[in-house]
C-alpha cells in the first residue's frame, strides 16, 4: 500500500503588494473600475461597503475617529471628482484600509483617484450612483459638526473614572491625550515636558475638541510661517494652564493641505 500523505501544516498566506498599502489601493481601484463597467453592478461585498459609506455620510456625527477620517477622504474625493467616483472608491477600499493610511498616503490616494476620473467615468457608474442615492448626498463644509467625533476630550476626562465609560477611554487613553497637548516655551526654545511638544499641527479633521492623532515637532521658523500664512482654519486660542510647573499653550487649526506639507516625510514624535 502507498501511504497517504499527511496534510501540510503550512498555512496559505495571501500575497501582499510589496509596494505597500497605497499601491494596493491603486491597483484595486483600477481593477474594480473595469469590473463594474463590464458587469454593470457591484458584487455583494462592494455593495455592502457602498451602503455603509452612504449611511456614514448621512450621519449627524461620526461614531469614532476612523469614521471621521474615512468620511473626510470621501468628502475630499467628492469635491475633486463626482458622486459616482466617490461611490466607486467606497465600494473598493472601505473604511478600515483607507482610514489607517498615513496622512501623506491618504493625500496621494485622493490625487490618484482625481487623476483617474476621466478613465473610470462611464454611464454604468453614473446609473449606479443614482441607484445608490450617492447623487443626492450634499458636500458639507470642512468645519461642519458632522465631521467631528461624538465625544470630546472634556467628556473623556470627566467620564474616565466611570464604570460606564468605554474601554478605549481608560487611563491609558487619558495619558495619550495629555501627551498630545503641544506647548510653546516663552523663551523661544522648544522644550519637552511630560513628552509634550511645542506647537500643535491640527488639520481640519482634528477640531478643537478632538486633538487625537500623530504629533510632530516644528522649528521656530516653521511656526512663524504658519502664523503668517493664509492656511489657518478656525479660531486660534490660548490656554493658560493651572499648573505652575507647565507652560501655557496656543492651538492653531490649519488646513489639510498645509498639514500634509508639514508632515510629509517628517518623523512622528508621538
């Protein structure tokens, strides 16, 4: 008798694009655009992603930061292209992959989608946009309340000791928030205190009450450039701290374009 071969213990793994997640998104979009044009419909998984994106864009507020980032990407694509192209993106990429891309890659992805507008546009896609009601979605201003998270930092701090607070808003989350408060030293030199930085880089998707994100260090010259630029979006405010051992700090909300310029190829501090 010929002995049967045992099952291999090696698990099959999916091949990943060696060029990274941005290239993976670009490849998926090109392939999916062709598939939708040929089939004239979305596959079930893509249709589910499209429905989810439409509901998110119709929501009064964002349930979490990933949703906020994803909604911002969709809004940016809509401003640069059409409802149909935004719908194609939603049905191809989805929130999990898109929201976890670094900020420079998100910008590059929006630019890629914009460059493919004429190539992907077709009557089939336009009809699907009508069917899925994407043409009825309104473009909201960048500072619209819907684009902010449902809970503010103050609410997190007040409820962090409560048993009803969610797991992600525990003591570790409070510590992370405190580390991301950025301060200016009156002497003109940057100084780290409790691993805090010197000046805030806050794009429109991180508004006054949602300062959660990546932190970067800036030079005095860059800080002056921001103040003198026309890229400030919203109110600039001073916070005077009660702790005599800490410095007061200034918060400056800036445009997404300037944020991308400042963070491109710059190492994160936090």
